[in-house]
């Protein structure tokens, strides 16, 4: 019988070079757990790969995370919070609901990043010193303009405001497109109908990949009049619009220095606006010292875990800046405290004579108070010594040891 030709060793092992190693590394490596075969490795240009991969990430950040939609002025996280509140049947006339419930529903249905990420966004929508027209009606501690953090979501409550209801009106009439949520269980609107011009009125701030936006808030009446003007006259000029909208309208007041930055921003989309706080000194009728009143300036609160911007101030840092300027200019012994300063503001552009006079008067009052406290301490120490000497003389005449208990003094 003729021998049958074989393609490998008789023991069934792979053909090799006599040392147990296969002759076909590519075929051997194609097994489970090995490297891919050589014929499946593709050579790619690193420039093209970086372009494809990084642009995909950048567009995802721009479109779905950091920048607002020009149609409703909302970021995806903000929009999902409003939609979740609508699912909970909340309205401006309904009862306030726990923020933990709102954040939990938003995270579970539309924004799967945890309620700890949703809650700061919810809080920002209800802070009246951040939003020109808040979209959330808060109840509880939602922080302050001094940079104080809000209370935990289990303690605070919220409900929509009237502007928020205008943004969601006619949503059920198929006025916008819908898309599946993250698990294809529900659908969410890609944009809100938004009868309320939220982007122009409340502004927005966002930093994406390769681009950013910082839109300032405006007055609602002025914006509505400007919209009507543009509808009636599509070729309206910028000077005509500036007669209707003279400039931004910040929620905390202040004075805009100059108009060149406003005009340049409206013309090209990029400009710089310098905002200065208003201040004056009140002389009370009582015997107390003068009080410095500072009108607040607009600022953007810093998110948790991020360093504050050097160009933005909260109330506490504003007070520290005032004290630093006073100490640097005239006074050297003024401590960083709030004596005589009742401030509702965020920044001070410079030092004025009123502030120097206030610091000097407060310094004199503190010196008098320190002298009075020192005299009081000396008098208390003197009285204590005199009392101790009197007790010793009295006990010495009676023959009783002053440190024995009262009930043992008869047996001594």
C-alpha cells in the first residue's frame, strides 16, 4: 500500500524548524489571544488618523456638551433638565419638588452621567445673580454671589418659571425633531420650540475644543423690540439696532465703561466690555461709622473643582480686593475683615478717596476699642488680685485654712 503524503508531523503538531517553533508566524499568531496576522495590519498616515479621530471627538464636544444651540440657547444637559421637569408635570404654578428627584430622573432618562453632575447645572439655572431671567424657581439654599456652595440636593426644591414654560410651549404639537435617548428607551427633543429668546436674553458661556463662546445677557424688552425691528426691516443697520439695544444688561448691575467694546462686539462678534462697580459712602444718623455700599458686578461662578478666573470675582474676593487696595495705598494695619463695609458686589476697579476715608475712620475706632479692651483686662486682673488678698487676710484672722472644704473647717 502506498504511503499517504502528509502536510505536517505525524503527532499532529504544527510544522516547524525542528525546535518546536512554527514556520508560519502569521498563521500561528492568528489563534486566540495572539497578535493579528501580518497580512491584516494596515499602514495608516498619522496625520489622517489624528484628523479623523480628533475631529470626531471635537465635534461631539462642540455639538453635544459645551456650546449652546443658537435656537434655544441651551446646552444638552440644560435642555434635558427642562424636559425631565416637564415629564414630572411641573409648572410655574405647581408645588416645588425635591431637586434630588429632578436630578435623578434627568440622569436616569436622558443624561447618564450621574445626578451629581446634573445638580450643579440645575442650580445655575435658578441663580438670579447669574441668569438675567432664571429658568428655575428655587426654594432653599442655592448658594450666593459670594461663592458659597448650595445645599445638598436632598434639601433644596425647585419648579419651572414662566420663561421656562414659554420655551416648552407647543412641544407636544410635533414642532421639533426627536431623537432616541442613550438606551433607546425614550425619545428626547433635539431642540426646544423656545418662544422665549433665551440665548440673547440670558447669554451663555462655554469652552469646547478649538472654539468657545461668551455671550452677555440683555434686557428682554429691548431684545423683543429689536426682533420686531429686524422682522419689519430685514436690512436694518447696526446703528439703528443700537438705538433699541444700547448694550448688555447684567443681572447684578454695574456701569459699562465706554461703548467701543459694545459696538465692536455687535459688529464682529468679538469685543471686550469693561464693567465697573458703583460705590458710595453712607453716613448713618446713629453714632456708628460710615458704611461703604458697593453695587454688585456681574460674574460667572466657578464650577466645583476648577480654579477661579482672575478676571471674575465673587463677593468675598471683592472684599479682600478692597482691603488689599486700601492697605497698599494708605493703610498698613488694616486687617482683612469686613468692618464698616457692607458690600453686595463682586469687584472694585480701583481705589477712591471715599474708601481711604472710610478705612481711616475705622482704624481710629479699632484703636479706641483696643485701648478699652486693654484697660478692661487690667481692671479685671487688679480686682482679682485685690479679692485674693482680702480672702487671705480674712482667713488668716479666723485661723482657717483657705483651701479646706467648708464642712471640714470646724474640725481643723
